[in-house]
C-alpha cells in the first residue's frame, strides 16, 4: 500500500505547496500503515522531501522537456502508481494539479476528488470533505474505488515537517508521444508567488493608475507579501495578468488578504474565499467587499495606506 504525492517544483526545487502535500500524505500514510512516495520531476536536492516525510523519493529527469507536459507527467506517474500499488494519490489544486488529477484518475482507474480541505475521516471507503461552489459550501464524498486521486486545497493542511525514510530512486521519464506541444512558457516575474504567499496585498481600480502602485508594493514589501490585483487592473495593463485574482484569475488561499480599492464583485471574491483573514480598504462604506471582509477601513487609500506602512515600519523597528 502506498500514498503517492506529486511534488510541484519552483525553480527546480519543491514548492511550499509540494511540502504541504507531503505533510498531508504523511498523516494519511500513518493512519493507513502505508509508505509515503514522493515523485519529483527534477534532480533537485531530495533532503527536504525526506525531512517532510517521504519514505521513497522518485526523481524523474525530464532533461529534454523543461516544461510541464501533461501527457508525459501523467504517464510517468501512473506507471509509478502501478509499481507502488498506490491506494491514494495526492496532487495540488494549482493549474498543474487540476490538469494532472483527472488525467491520472483515468489512467489508473481511480476516483478523482478535488479540493479536499481535511484529512479523510474514513479509509474504507475513503471519505473526505471537499470545498465546492468557490469555497462557499462543502461536500462530504465517498470514493468506492480501490485507488483515489485527491487534490488538496492550498493552505488547507499546512506544513508539518516529520522525517521519512528518504530512500532515493530514479525513474525514467515516459516517452509517450505527446499530442500537445508547449512551445513557450512565460514565467511570472513575481518575487513571492501568489499561490505560496502567506500574505497577499491586492489593488483594484480604486488606485486610479499604475503610477500609484508603489503604495501596494511598499505595503507588500513591508509585510513580506505577494502583490495581486483585480481583473480590470490587469485588463488595463496596469499590472501583469499573472497577478489577476478571482474566478477567471488565480485563486488565493493566503492567511491574510488585503484588498485596497477593490469593490468586492462576486467574481473577485470567488478567487479569495479560501483566504483566512480578509481586510478591505475602500472609501465607499457600501462597497460589497465589507460584507465579505473580517476587518475593514473606510477611507481614502491614498491616505490610509501610507499611514499603515509608516505604522508597520515603526512596529518592526520597535
Ligand atoms: C465573467 C466575468 C468574470 C470576471 N472575473 C473576474 C476576476 O476573476 N477577478 C476580478 O477581480 N474581476 C472579475 N470580473 C470583473 C468583476 O465583475 C468586477 O468588475 C471587478 O472585480 C471590479 O474591479 P475593481 O473592484 O478593481 O474595480 P471597481 O469596480 O471600479 O471598484 C473600485 C473600488 O475602489 C473604490 N475606490 C475608489 N477610489 C478609492 C480610493 N481613493 N480609496 C479607496 N477605495 C477607492 C471604489 O469605492 C470601488 O469600490 C469578472 C467579470 C465577469 C463578467
């Protein structure tokens, strides 16, 4: 019996999301007396994976294929799942995970359950709580198949380092002829990735123009946060599309989300419902965001944000 984890990478190293999946998998492996198998498509240092619970680590050298390739990743993973007799496979809820999960489920004959927010409550059948309707509701689902592919919601479990056996094996990259050729990938120039950030500072059209974005950046750098924006802001070209959050943009599951000059339209809120604490700064007390926020400041962003930065800097010095 084995729990297989797909480790996402960032710059060739396991991402924070990948380590969270390992912590989640470690708890499942212990509850079911299974081995925890990590699969990483990189030749990076494996010590971190051992420290976070991996019993066996498969490194897959993709030298000829530097981009995420759904068909070849899925083929390689399904071979490893068969080899290890996987009963549970865990992927993330990122775009890679959302492509890979269903594809793997088809290849392995498994059930696919997306957006798990907690550990399974039973294992025979496997019962798990999933978030649905953009985190506005929950479903409790049972998997009747012998193998289940789960995707875990970001930040739903956290990282809890606990060493595993750490046996390292290499595995060949599947030579599947891909029907899809990725010709170019443009990586977002974000210093802190929105997906991995604990804190996200996000700006909307209330900022009036890109020349005022230093307010968002200053606040973000004071807090060690990632920067994000609403859809119109990226449509207007004030910020790159990689920063757009919401229903049609990136989901954010940070511990703290600060929305500045963002009205709180339903399509924006759909992307941030999973964030734990939401703070809004808006000069319109009737802005819908106040209903969704935990804390709100009614005020002009151009006055409030500089004062907030000043106070935070003073607090950090104290
Ligand atoms: C199919 C579809 C999908 C969509 N997907 C998304 C999505 O993924 N993400 C997304 O964000 N939107 C999405 N939208 C757009 C969404 O409906 C809203 O239009 C958008 O979120 C509004 O952006 P905003 O709040 O920045 O701008 P606005 O609606 O213009 O709001 C600006 C806010 O700033 C406040 N403000 C103005 N001046 C100041 C100031 N000086 N200080 C403080 N506050 C100030 C105003 O009171 C207002 O509340 C989608 C729309 C559709 C139809």
